[in-house]
């Protein structure tokens, strides 16, 4: 009855933590951003290209990359080979065009995997000979966000892997602390094998689910042998294969443990070594593997995950140990030592967590307005609760085990250990601490799946919040370039405001709405949601402040036309016009 009572908060926390993984968006907007393409977006080329290439701002993985090509009428161009890194340039992805393309506008769809294991997808278009007329243009497909069930299943598998690692390492480390010889009892070995089984199962299931997750396919595609081969060739597939090999070695170690020399230092070092090796397989395929200071970030993330596993997994193992009130010797050795180890783990987590937060968040203001920042704040609050509960537990440990034994009564109490009601209260406190730890693991797994706060802030800064238009645009917007004649208006007329060729008329006006001359007028287009652009728009002077431009737009979405009006050598104004393409 007591054991069941202590397990209730842990079971409830487990269910709620799994709900966190399902409810938190599972597809991250990764670091990798498309910088340029060949042919360029909207470019009209004289002849059919032999190759299509995409350049990103950081290395991307082509193991699960897909590049598709649609013809002028939306028909798929068959026979494209697998994408490659030409010349070993990992920021560049290219695919050969197998046949001569027809005249008209073609749409390229792409999906690659960034260095932090998240899929990056989008589309762009170019024309051969001339753009396809509006009436014949086919709508570019929206970027596939992937199957929701696949994303949720992959998130649950990821959490299970974290939990399995924590239980395996935490239970093994506590077993090393528990006895001077480091020999685990049957209950200890069962808990370690439970953690090993959970981690091994999560690794296998993660390997099966990652291909559909990264390729945006349903979970039923997990048995596709071609997709499994592509997964094995990806960064994530390789680290999962390495993790399985390490787990095979750990299984031999667990089976051999009772027969090795009884040296607690050897056991403790072996546990930490195994924990570091396994934790590295996570660090090499998450946010630590992308961006700046990658080497330091991977080391910090590995140490952070190892310390968290020792602490949280040790709590679970301690909860199991506390069920044996009669094991006075085991409690006397394990509880005070684990209390000291937990304090060290907390210090390590604070240092490494601060570095990771600085790297992924950047500024304190990013904590408030980003998904990553919100999840991180919740995780930090839960860790603060854990530290507070741990402080209460450490005071009980010092009072129970660290007081000087001077009187006869104290000697008797030391021999028989604390009374059962005391242990029951302590077990209840550890049970709540373990329940909070389950939530911490859930939010840790969720952090891996969302866009880092610093990246989100930078992306949103490049996409100002402006009113949205859909279809044709016919408006007059004021501008102030400064100087004596810097004020004026810009008349904007864009039609038809849908996929295909669009004609733009831009007219500079004075304060009385009369056409006026300006020193220069230039324009460019962006699609912020898909990180496309800026793409220069060629404008031609048509007389008395009137400029004409044209652009063949093949992707629907909320575009932004940026117009720079220069009224003198040093005075200019920037005007942003939203353009909703249907």
C-alpha cells in the first residue's frame, strides 16, 4: 500500500508529461535558412538548366533530402536523382535535371535536414524561355508539415529515450554508491535493466520513426526499406546506430558487473563513462550541433544531460530503495552519498544550463515572446521546485545520518536506522520530487523540438507586423525620407495578386498627391514564412515619378514588397507593402 501510494504522483506526472510532448508543436523551425538558388527564384533562363542547386546558411544533411520538380501545368518531372553535396560543400545541395524542361514556369520543392536534425522545407520557381501565362499557371504546393501522428509518436519516443537513459545511469550510479563493493542487489539490477530496455526500445523505434518524421510521411512508412536506408545515411540515423552499439556494450557490462572486483571508484567511473558516451549521441544531433560555438555546446550539452541523468535517475532508484526500510546498511551508505552527488549535479546543471540558455536565447527579452523561451522558463521553474524539495530532503539526511553519534540512544538509532514513519514521510517527499523530475524530462524533450528563441527573434525581426492584403493591391502610403523635400506618398497598384505574372505600378507623389520625381526607386520581394528572399524586382522608369515592374510569382503566401524611395543623395525612406498571393 505504501509503495502504491509513492508511485501515484510519478504515474500522474508521467501521463501529464506525455501530454506536454503531444501538445507542444513537434516540428521545429530549424536553424538552416535558404540563402540562394540556381536558377534563382523567378529567374527566366534562356535554356533548360542541367542542374538545380540550393545554398543554405549552414551545413545540411542530404541523407533524407528530397527535391521535387513540377512542370508548368503542375505535372511532376520524373527521374530526378538523389540530391548530393557537390564538391563536398555541405551547405550546398544540388540535383541533376534528367531531361530538357518545357517552356514555362517550373516549381522546385525541397526538403533537407538541418544539422540539429530538424526538417527544413520550402519551394521556389523559375521559368524556361518565358513565364507561364496566369491562366495556365499551376499553384505551387504548400510546404508539407508532415503527419501529425508521426510527429507526436516521435516526440513520445524521444521522451522515452531520455527517461530510459536517466533510469539506467541513475540506478547504476546509486548502486555504486550503495555498497562499498559496488555490487548491486537483484532490485538494483532489475531497475537498471528496465532503463536499458526503455532506452534500447526508444532507440529502435526512434530509428523507425525518424525517417517518416523528417520526410513528412505517415507513420506507416516506417517499414519502407528505402526510407530506412536513407535514415541510416543521415546524421540522426548514424548516431542512433552508434547508440545501439553502445547499448550492446552496456548490456555486457550489466551482465558482467556482479563478477568484477568490488571497487566502488571503478564502478562509479564506468557508470559516468557510459553516461557520457550515451549522452553524446544526443548532443551530436540536436540544437548543440548547429550554430556558433558548436564544440563547446556539444560538450556542455553532454555534461548537462549526464548530470541530469545521474540526478533524476538516482531519485527514481532512491525511491525504490526506500521501499526496503529494513535495509539499514544500504540506506546509510546510499542516502547521504546521493545527497552529496545531487548537490554536485545541481551545480553542474546550473553552469551548463546557463551557457546553453545564453547560446539559444541570446537576450532575456527573448524568454517572454518565444515558444522556446516559454518552455525554458517552465523547465527552470520546475528545476527550482526540484532544488527546493532536494534542500528539504538534504536537511532530513543530515539530521538523520550526519549527526554525531555520542549517546547510547543515538548508537541504537544508528544501528536500527530511522523509524518507519520517518522513512515513509521521506519516501513521500522523494516521490513528489521524482514526479516533478518526470515533468522536467518532458519539457527537456519538448525543447529539442522547437525553434531556439534567438532564431525566432531574428526571423520575426525580419518580418514586421503589417496589415495583410489579399489579391490586387491599390493603395497610397505616406513616406518621410527626411530633409527639406523628403515627405511624400507612394501610390501602389499591383494586379492580379495571384500566382503567375503580376504587374506593379509604383508612383511617387508629393504632399498634394501630385506626381513628383525622386532620385531613385528600387524594390524587392520576400516571403518571410518560408525564409525566401530578398529577391530584387526590376523596376523601369515610365515618366514623371512613375515606375513599372513585373514578377512571376509561383508560390502562394503572405509576401512583402519592400520599396526604397531615395529623394536626395543622403535621404531615403523604406516602405513595406504586404502582398497576399492566392
